[in-house]
C-alpha cells in the first residue's frame, strides 16, 4: 500500500524565510506580514489544502556573521525583522478547526517553569493543536543579547537540553493530574489538592521545586518536534522527538540521516516508524511542466545571492564575504548549525560545492530541493523522495509568500487527494493524533511517559 504523504507548511514571521530576494516579486504580499490577517488567512488556506500543521520557525538573534555585521541581513530582510509566533497562534487557531501549529522555543534561553505554562496555555487555547519544535539555538548574537558572552558549546547545549526536557516532562506529566480540575461548587473545590504535586527537581542546570502553574492541556505534553541533524542532535531526537524535520538537498543525503534515526529507534526498543520524519521542500507549480519552469525562471530573476550568503552565515557561523565565487566550500566545526554546513561538504559525496553554487542553491528554497512542475509531476517527485529517503512527509516552504501556499492548495492538494495520498485532518483531533495516528497523549514507550501521574503512569 502506498504510504500517505503528511504535509506541514514551513514559514516564519519575517520578510525572508528561505528564499532571499523573492519578497520583491510582484505576487508577494509579505510586506503585510505584520498584519494578523496575513497569518489567519494563511492558516485558512493551509487547512483548505489539507495540511496537518503550520510549522513556524524562529530565531532569537540577528544574522551578523556575513561581513562581520548585519548590514546585508537588514537590507535583504533576511529573517529580520522578526515577530513572535507564539502571540499569533491563538488567533490562527480560532480561524481554523483542524490545522495544527508547530511553535519554536529554545531550551537554551527559555525557563522551563514558564515555558511549560506558555505551551500548556496554547494547548488549551488550540484544543490540542500545538506542537513544540525543540531547539537549542545556534545564533551567537542571540547569546550575547540574552546575557551570555557567547554561544554555549554545541554538545553542551544538548546536555543542558536533556535536563530541560526532564523538567518539562515533570511539569507536563508529573505535577497535576488530568482530573485535578473539579470546579465543584457544592464541595467548594476548584482544584483537588490531592491531585497536585511538587516536582522537586534538583539538577546540574535547573532547580524547580514546586508544582506546575497550569493544569494539563488536551495533550499533556505537546507534540514534540526536533530538527537537529548533527550526531548529538540526532541522539537528542531519538530520546525526545515524536517528529523530526530534516533539510537536505538530495534524497541520498537525507536517507543517510533517516537510516540513523530508524536504526537508533530500533536500538532503543522502539518501532522504526515510531517517529515521523519530514523533509524540507519548496514547490513551484503550474498547469503544465512548461508553465512551471517558466515560473521558476521568473522567480530566479529576483533571487539575492548576497543575502543568501548572509543567511548561510547565520546558520553556520561561517563568513564567506571574502571568498571568491569559485572557491570550494570546506567544512569547519563551529558551535552553530553543524548539519547546515555538513550537507554541502562532508555529506555531499563527490560533488564539490563552490561558493557560487552554494549561493545560487540557497537563494531559492534554502537547504532543501525546489520541486517544479505540473501537479502530476510534483506528486510523482514527492513519491520518489518518500521512497528513496524513507520519509513520512514534507515541510513545504514558499518562495513567494503567500502566493506559493495558495497555488499549492489550488494545484497540488487536489492531485494528492485524487491519488488517495493526502490524509484528511479530523475535526476535534489533536495535532499528535493527526500526525502520528496515535492517541492524544505521549505514547507509552516515550521517555516522557514515565513521569506520568495517575492510572496512566508508567513506572
């Protein structure tokens, strides 16, 4: 049986997300990104197109590596200025019924005690349609502006993140039972004190002695996304993620990461398919292949390769401003996003990437493929990536926003439905149920389930 294709939209509340320069395209309306209606309209478009969720990226600093400053970043609108996505989620949820919302929050800079309340609030307000993209952050300017002298070393960030997650599980699963809220006027009991417990956490990085601030939402722990492809990032994902997002230029590179994940799950006694894996893709579609190729050629007129190198510098911590366009890209270890550089160097096989190659590739679609063609060609290519990379679906980015999302819903979604490949979201289901096919709470074999109170506790 052909596996259904799960769809998330991949976006960011900023002028340029993955395709520098395309904000100048005449079909772009991204200059409206500061208006709430831009995002509620996008949410409705995605829901109509059968998307399971809107995955919202976020960073907490400015990309100031290229040229040693943020001038190119600012001029090109490269993930700057940037709004807070968590603020907009309740409004988007109110405008939709089934669409989930993946929000990014950093375990390096957030406090677990407060973040647990924020995510639980969103879980309540969305009726269980919120997912948490767990990041450790990689932007050095964020570290400096948030009180550190520099970025915490890469692997240490993940060590700290492991303890952060332990605290979050205790707050989500082990502090207040789902039945604690009684609102019993006759007994004069709103919350049963016997169902509320201090978590008493004392660790290397965190001390949280008390109880959670909010009673559990429909999911308890929100659905957990993770996007690290480094060795340490994959270890973290195997322990915590329910869904993983990879960005790779070819199915072969992606498959090398996917196989490690599925092997690692098996080693931990979990099913190889217990974590859903998504790949980044940018889709340019039209009635025919020829019309789509013409649209791609038109898009290329607007790309901004210098802004693309600024974007790449922000990801990797590598300043390419003084390099010749014909220089070959080489791998160097940094405390930024290690997989971003590895996918164009150590993992690129026999293909040498020049600076020019890199800039032209990143300028349209970021680190993932640009899939171009008629609806039939797009879906054929989706199925090829599904088979060759062994993935479960795609995080779909837009080059021209929101036009590409609207075109996807108009052209590609009907073809997916015609082939029976697009699972229709169910009204009333949580995002965990939509994406994993399991129940609304963490699976029993998930690490976080062992902290659960009550009848569902797994000791």
